[in-house]
C-alpha cells in the first residue's frame, strides 16, 4: 500500500501533533506500508479536463497513492481542502474525506448536522456583534461557555460565570473581535472538568478514555494538563459516538462526549484526533487500527491483512466488553475499562 500523510508543520519534538505523525510512520513500517509525509501547501494544483493523473509536489510529479491521511484537523486551510478535493476527484481514498473535515472544523456546522439528526447537543448560539446579552441570558442563562468557532486543544474556550462577567466579555468582543466567530453554549455542569473521548474507526468504537482536568477548571483537554484514564463506555455512549461519526461521515473520528444529568451530550468531533493520551491510557495502536480498517474499507493491499483485521475486531469488542458501573447519581453510568494487554495479531 502506498500512502501519503498530510501535515503542514516541520516535524520536531515540540510540535503539536508531530508525535501522531511519528506513530503513523512507525506503524507503516511495521505493516510494510510505503508512507510519505507531505505538506499540502507545497503542491501545485493544475486543474483541467484532460483526465489522467496530476500531482505536482515541490516541482516534481508524484505517483498516485492508494490512500491519503490528512492530519491537519481543524486547522485545515482552504488550500489544503482544495488539494484534498483534487485527489479525491482523481479517485484516491482519503481518510477523512474533505467535506467531512470541512464540516467538523466548524463547531457550529457540526452541531447543526447533529441536531438535524436528532442527536443530543448543548444548546448553542452563534455570536453576533453587538452581542445580544439578553438573548444569551434568555436562551441559555449563566454560566455560559464561550468558544471560538474553530478552536482546538482547549485554547479559545472559556466559562463565563455570570451576567456581569458576560457583559464585560461582550463589550470586549464587540470592540476587539469583529470578524471572528464565537459560540455561546449551554454549560453542562455535570461534566465540569471531565468528558469522554471515544475513538471511532470505520463505524466501530475501538477505544475510549475519560479525561479529567487536574486544576479544577472545566476543560479536560490533555493538552491543558488533563489526565487520561481508560474508560469502558456504556453501550449507549459507544452507540452515540458511532452515530455521530456516521452523521458527520468521518471514517476516523475522536468524538468528545459530555455527561449531563440524565443523558450524554456531544461536545465536538475531531477529524484528526490526537491520540498520544489515548494510546497511553488504553494500550491501543491507533495508526495500526486506521491502516487495517482503511485497507479493508477501500480494498487496499496490506500484508497479513486477515491477521490484522482480527486485531481491529478485538479492539472494538474490548472497548464494549465490560458492563458499565455507575459511580455517582449525578451522571449517567460510567465504568473503568480493565487494563488490557497489548494486542498482537493471532
Ligand atoms: N458546553 C460545555 N459544558 C461543559 N464543558 C464543556 C463544554 N464545552 C466544552 N467543555 C469542556 O471544554 C473542553 C474543550 O472544549 P472543546 O469544544 O472540545 O474545544 P477544543 O476543540 O479546543 O478541544 C472540553 O473537552 C470539555 O471538557
Ligand atoms: Mg475538544
């Protein structure tokens, strides 16, 4: 299998998400996959009606790959989307497809799709300038979560405790944030400082972790110091995550789920989820699962694929295996996953 992985930054130890790229390189080597890490910004796009294969990278023609893995996430620019569409049109399998990446990079678009499918989301208002404080108070109330439309790693998400604070913030935004898009969102109190990340690969929940903030704050992002622990999602949660991925047409997705008093609420979906914390907490090999699932989905050659396919089925079963056990009255059932041994193909 020949594969391209798209990543826009120079690889280095302190570069966010570089770890994931290194892990893909490692897994590709183990599975005998030819993997090239490319910067989408260095392609030249020439679109014509002649047909045939066209890929010009740093001035050279590249051969057609079997699969493209974009790792650009919510920072995917218009240019990168155009590059992805160029190769999608030329018949290359892309995980995830550009339309899905574009939709989930926009948190409101994500919620619009999910609300349309009847799935549970926090009530959310798209900010307008001047900010209508009365509308936010009537529709959502306080505390209220304020988010940038296209944020990541917890930057650009804050909690406004009361009307006075929100008034101040609204004044600040009115003056300083013209041209930026913000969301005002219902604060899911039962989930303060914790949520669950479920990894869905090709329609299966293959791993899950609970994330907890360690500083008392309401954000549980690992990039902000949150702790990760393995988590056995109750079937309803795993099914919800799978539905979210399906509605958003994501073949690989990190679905973040909040605990409400009597139900779950979907926080967001990530098209190229970081998985350093997940691999540590759950003892899974995420790139391996992705390669195997995509080789199966798109009929791509993979050495020993039958053996590795069983590994993905086992991962999905393991994540759903143990029965849920409620830990408090405030939130839906949750349970710890047992420590699992590193899976090896039979
Ligand atoms: N509506 C909400 N209610 C309670 N906590 C929330 C809410 N929205 C986000 N959070 C917390 O903040 C974190 C970051 O928010 P998120 O929308 O996922 O932004 P990012 O894309 O930057 O990770 C979440 O993982 C969750 O812990
Ligand atoms: Mg998040």
